[in-house]
C-alpha cells in the first residue's frame, strides 16, 4: 500500500507541475508583451496560499485539477464603443448571466486607466497566438524532454529472444486471467517439446532469428508443421522438435500491438507455441524520440476525435455490464491508479521490477499526460486555448481581406459572442469528467489488462 501511495503522490506532483508549466507558457509571453496579468493560480476553488509579486498574485488553490492565468482584456469592448476601463460610467457591472455583454463587463471591470495599453485584445494577432499557444507548446516540450530522458537514459522495454514463461496448456484467448489447465485442455506445444524458461531461441525451422519479432512471426506463420526450434541452454545449443498448434489468437499490427475493431480484439488463426519473451530495457538514440512523440500525438488525437463514441462505451461499462475499451479515455483518478500500480508492481522472479523501471514508468505516464494536455487544449472551442487561437486566426484573416480591399480595419473579433457556446462546452467537459471519474472508480482500467 505504501508503494501504491508513493506512486499516486508522484502523479499528483507531476500533474501539478504540468499544469504549472502550462500556465507559465501563457504568463511569460503575456508579461513579455506588456499585458497585465492579475493572477497565476494552480488549482481551483478556495485559495490555500498566495503571494503578490509586482502586479500579479501567485497562489495555490484547493482543487488540483487545473489552473489559470487571469489576463486582462481577453474579451474586447463591444464593437463601436471604443476602449473602456473600470472608471467609465458605461462600464458599470451588468447583471450576472451567461450573455456576452455581462461577461464582457465582468472581464473589463478591473481594468483601470493605467491599463489602457496593457490589454490582451490590443496586441497583434501574432503576439496573441504566441500567448495562447504557449501553454500547449510548453506541455509538448515537457513531454518531449520526459520521453527523451526515458528512452535515452532508462531505455524502453524490449522483448528479447530469451523465454520468460512456458504455457503448460492451450487456453482460449478469451479465458479469464485465473483460468487453469484441465485434463480436457491440450498441452502447449512448447511444454510438450521440453522448452524451459531461460532458453534463448536462436533459430526456428533452420532460420536464424535475432529478435522476438522474428520468432513471433515464424511461429504464427506455421500452420501445424513440425519444425526444429534451436535454443541455447546453459551455454549449449539444443535442437527441439515443436509442432505449433493452429489456434485463434489476437491479430497484431506491425509493431506487435493487438488490432481492435470497435474496442474488440480481432482474432485470426495462427500458429501457437506457448512461450512469452523476457523483456529488458534497451537505451534508444535521440533520433528515436520524434517518432514516438508523433505516434503519441496521433493516438491521442484519434481518441479525441472519437470522444462521443468513446464516452458512450464508458457509460455502458460504468452503468451496465459491458466491458470497458482499454483504449477509452480516463480521468485523473484513472491515471493516478496507473501511477499507483507502477509503484507497487513487483514483476516476476526472473524479471523483477527495479527502481529504474518505476521511475521510467512514472516519467512515461507524466509525459503521456502532457501530450494529452497539448492535444486537448488545441481543440478550437472556447474556453480551451484552441478557441482563442481560432479567434485570433479569424481576426487575422478578416484584417488581411480588409487591407486587400482597402477597407477600414474591422477591429478585434468579438469572441464574447461565442461565450454561450463556451459555457455549453464547459458544461459538457464537466459532465465528461464526472462520468470518467465515476467509471474509473466502479469499472477501472488497469495496466495489467
């Protein structure tokens, strides 16, 4: 339990740090461009601690599920009214509500005469893009650094040609994890041939093999034909005769990952031997980092694009008897559970989990979290960063057309008009978060499958 709690604590610290650097990505360029930022907060809810430095209050709040930077002038004045400040009679607070007008006046209420040229909407399109993209890009940079450290210092788990386990019988692919062999289940070909844990496979059917991928492909391609399996055992070369059994197994992609369709593994008839490989961490060159980052972004983007479908599956698993898709999104509770599982994992006698393995696992988990923050915040909807980016880009397009047509500057885009949509998006995000947290409590995913 102590190891589990240590893992959860590592995640909480990593989450807080990720949020902190995200908000710094907004704060630093905003201050650099002379915009007044009144608050930099980690968390939401009641303030636990705060200090004021210059004109910015820095603090920590009670609910560690995000953070924010309060930047003055995020919403421009109503078109045609000119700049307003908190001292203008026309800027008297309006009644509370979800209208763009009320939110605009609330946003500009704290703007004083001294802030006349320190507002967000007054900056160029390029500067506003830098400010709003600063947060997500900082998360991308942090993810790249963490993945780079993991791959080049600790290495990544890589299957070797050494046998870790030998199945004693052939169980169905959908058999429960605690299923055992019976008199009715056929013997596994590897056990029948005398393969032992620790054997190193060097050839199959007379063909040398150097990687586990080659071993796996050779076995799966065999359709029940007797073949010679050459292994090294205690320094001696042995030839064992094996006859793979044709069995329904999960289809694998080029990287050896299971292929799924609508969250269900695709099954194919392949040769089955009943051995699994030992893994060891292999240090990777820096050139291997960018493809991993690209694959991670692609996978997360794919999940984001299928959010409605994924959330339906999560709801069915949470409130019904449906199995939960292992590729479904998870909440901070789910990620915290993963961190705890990494902390308490022991491995096997032949392949124990080391401290380096745990550190690498935690770094990878926090890196994945930052990749998710990068992708999710680029969704072009308010109140996400991508919504402000879309508004700035649209403003740049409008001003460009105006210059081409020799027309007056149309001014800043009135993003306040999109606030009703933003409130709707925020409500949906809150509902999704509540559903995911509930699902991660009653029907959690596990790193062990």
